[in-house]
């Protein structure tokens, strides 16, 4: 019985990796499409978000099946509960990549007035957070999960920098106020992705931390 | 002794001949609560349960060291009358074992042994006990019929009613639902919730989900040793001992 259970838990882990790779690709491509002003690609990303949703359902079904078949307790129960909560945050990250792509369609109409470095950097940092959080889950590495949470400070700092840059653009180029406002939204979406990655890391810690919590 | 502790066991050892079956068990069982004992077969949990009303006295070649306090009095003291002790600490077994007599006489048996003869008093005890075991409505029209004609789940509740009839303080149940279907099991589990309001309930169970559902505290036994004892929700979500975690998550051997 236990060996089948262990197989099922391994399968859960591989699906979590698959989902995190899908989202990583979505963030990466959303930022590429944003700066290359590639409307077609942006539309494709919005369409592909459906696949992320399907993957979420697939993982939730595996979790339900495990809960029913194995009636897990202790760390097993926390591992499965954590997966169910993590996919909710992962799915939201997917939505935010799609939201960025929706703005890309509007933003593609005129050339940019600001440098793309910091936004690109931000997306790269959020991707690291996401991948490390899911790796921490699969590798049962609580330290790695804690590092992800600390890493969010980098994303928050970049958010402030990008915001300052955009305010400057608005002040100096009145024709670009709308563009700057849209880019501020992109900035906010990326910052939210960092928050979701933090949530994911917190669930990883919940699943791995064997020290008793007050349960009332 | 703390006021909310009904039974306090201190460093209890039990030997079946040379076999050291319980190795220094200490535990406080709370009043008006359900306490569950879990562990693999042969771990000593049923043996331990039986030490709580000295049922092991009836087994040959058993020797016991240590103390078991019921409301502060050691039940292994020389002067203790085991009949009175077992009236206070009743027991329900795995297989429903009603006596081959009417439902009424099953329940009235204990009170009659303890000297109650008055018909009205007995009628009242029988009704109250059957109500207490949540079976009165099902049997009230057939009290004079044989208890052996009832279903397994009903028979088990008759046995619980029989235990209640002598007004016990503690009810020990040794795998009370392992021979029952899920519907009867669920009735007995609901009954435990009720019973603990008036009594202290201790159960041995192989069904860990049952322990999670009904027990306030859970004790895990392994090879005659009490490995871990504490709040059920905590034990099943954050077990402190690796052996507990391995057992409850099915990593045996």
C-alpha cells in the first residue's frame, strides 16, 4: 500500500514541476512579447493560460484522489494540502502573465519611452522565486523555501525603481502618460507574481516544518 | 492529583510469565473525555486497557508492577474489591456478547447482581440505560424478546447499555466497532460523544480514522511501550516521535 502511495506522491511532485515550467514560460514570453511588441505572441499567451488552468485541475484531482484513497495524516497530509494551496497561487501567476499580455496588445501601438532593464530584471527574479519555491517542495528543502521569501525584497525594490522611472516618464512626456500608466500595471503584476511565489514558499514550509503548530 | 484527571497510571509494568508485555507505562486520562489507544497487534494496548479495571487478574501467570490511580486511589491496593472496581470501570468488548436472555434481563442483570430488586427501579434503570446507549427507540416494543435476535450493531449498543446500567464512571471499549458495519460504527461513534459528557471513555481501536474522529487524546503503543501520548489532532498532524509518524502514515516494519 505504502509503495503505491509513494508512487502517487512522486507523480504529484512531477506534475507540480510541469505546472511551474508552464508558468515560467508564460512569464518569460509575456515579457518578451511586451518588449518586442509582438501582438500575435501576446494573444497566444492569453490562449495558453487555459492549459495552465487544466494543469491546475489535474493536480487538484490527484490530490483529491490521494485524500480519498490514502486518508493521509501527518506530513503526508501537509504535503497534499500544501499542493492544493500552491496550485491556486500558481494559477494566479498564470493569470497575471495573461494580464500582462492583454496590456501588451494596447502597448504595442507606440514605441516605448523607458528602458526595459528593470522590468526584465524583475521578471527574471520572479521566475527564480517561482522555480526555487517549487523545487523546494519537490526536494523537501525548507531552507530553499525560506530563501525564496527573502528574495521577494529584491522584487519589491525593483518595483519601486520602475515606478520612479515611470513617474519621470509621465512628467517629461505628457503624450506618454497612458503608456506609462499601463506599464505601471505591468510593474504591479510582476510585483504580485513575487507575492504569489512567496505564498507558495510559505506553503512549502508548512508542508516540511515538523514542529507542532497550535491546532485548535 | 489534578482535578480533571480520572485515571493516573504510573510506571506500569506487566509480565505474562517471562514476557515483558508493558514496559513502564505512565499516563493521565482526563475526566469526561475520549482517550484512544492505537498501535499494531501485540503492542500491549488491549493489555493496558485491561489493567485499568484489573481484568488481567483473571489471566494466569500475570504479574503487574506500578500504580493505577482511579480518582487518587490505587486500584491495585490489597483491600480493593474488584467487583466494585469493575462496577465503576465498565467494559465493552470487540464482539457484541449479550447474554442469552431478554433485552430487559440483559440490562437488569448488573443492577440485580448489585442487589436491586424493585421492579419500578429496574424499569427505570433499563429505560435510562437503553436511552443512554441510543437504542431505546429501536427496542422499546420488544424488551421481553431475546437480545440475540438483534443485529450486531444493536447488540453492541445493548452491551453498552448493560455497562451503563450499573452506573459506571469509566467505560473501557476494546475495539468496539471492529465487528460492525459503517452505519452501526457511526452510531457507536456518535454515542461516544454523548457518553463522554457523563463518563470517561477509553477505547482501543485499529481504525486510526476512528481515533481521529472520536478521541480527544490518543496514545500510540509499540512493543509494550507508550511511544507518544497527547492531543489527537496534534498527534495526527505533528507527531513528535518518528515511530509514531511511521505508523500512522503506514510505513510499517
